[in-house]
């Protein structure tokens, strides 16, 4: 029954994301995810409000004592679910800039001020918008630019790390091949020396017998 309820919530959320605002309910320590197709350099702006229940879902209210917040994670489903964002929203909103075109998986989890998952039922209201930088008409544009630079730097670091691991793998293969070739060369040198020694021994024996025979005759 719970899984059916969760499925219905997911479907309703996906159908209504394109509309203005939507709210949904989460059980304690539960997360909510949805998929969104984002063009490169487009901006995803999520404005949200979170309310918690102290009476097992009878009523919901904002709690200033625990400083309720939402932890957002974004994964690129087209790139092996590569996680490109993992941060809490600020001042009731979350801003994300897509680095590549494709389907993104956005997940949100209610958390406390300490970053722990909320151990109570919650009601979350979100207003989701996508667009370019003109979408932001607040001073947060500067923070967005900084965030974009950090994401680009993070992606470049991942690329450098991948290239480094590839280089190390090729270096290891080259080293193994070099050691194998050197080992074969050493073995052939040893075999050649042994063969030459045997030939010299045989030839010296033949010369010795020849000289002895000549003296006897």
C-alpha cells in the first residue's frame, strides 16, 4: 500500500511540475526524486517551503527552532548517474545550472540545521522554473556565477582524474610489456651464451683431437 501511495505521489509530482507550485508529503527520513530534461547552461530554480508535523501528520507548520531545510542532489542520468550537485538550499530556494544537455535526476530530502534527515513527517511545497540567467532577477546572480564556476572546475577535475587513471593504466601496461620483453631478451642472451660455449667446447675438443692425431702420425 505504501509503495502504491509513493508511486501515485511520484506520478502526480511529475505531471504537475510544469505548473506553478505543488506540494507533497514525505514520511520520516524519506526522499523525493523527479526527472527533468535540461538544456546545456539552462538554470533550474526551485523555490520551496518545508513544514514538519509534531502530531504524526495531523498538522504541519514551519519550525524555526530546528531550522528546517532541504538537501538537494542532482545526477546526470545520461552520464552513468554522475552526481553534479549535493547541497542544501538557501533562503528558501535552490539554484542549479546544467553543464550538459540531457535528463537530470533531482532529489530532495528534508533535513535539520545539522544536515541530518528529518525524523518527522513533512509537507513540502515547491515552485519549479527553468530558463536562462534572466530567470534570476535577484542578487543571487553573483552566487549563481560562482556556483557555475565551481561546477565547471569540479567537472574539469573529474576529467583530469579520469585522464590520469587512463595514463596510469597505459603506463602499467607498457611497464609490464617492457619487463616481459627485457626478460625474453635476457633469456635469449643466456641461451646464446650457452650455445656459443657448447660450440667452443666442441670445437676445442675437435682441435685437440686433431693435433694429437697429427703428432701420433
